[in-house]
C-alpha cells in the first residue's frame, strides 16, 4: 500500500496524529482499531512521546513504533476505502 504522503502527492511528509474531533471520532469508529491501538492513538493525540508510551504500557519503544505503524496503515485504508 502506498504511504499517505504519496497518496496526497507529497513526499517525505510527516504524519502526525493532530486530527479534528470529528476526524478522530470517525477513525475510532471506522478504522477497526484494536484496544491497544486505540490506547496508543489516544496517548499520541495527547502528545505523549514514544518513550512515555512505552513506559506507560510496560513495553519497549520498538513495540510502540510497530503499533503506531499499524494504526497509520489502518487510518490510510480508512481514508482510501472509506
């Protein structure tokens, strides 16, 4: 699957979790996120760092990064396929 930046026609664009309330509610309802993914998305939305999230969840940073990648992919699919 193409990256969101490529879909938007912008290369190397940073993807952040700064959504409007309506966008956030839409993704939470339609992106089919697992409970841990919802928890990480909420923490990132509150601008928590990956290190802080890994401490909060009791896991390593690489696992948090994997969860974030899964969230991004699900959001992209939600945007592309509705």
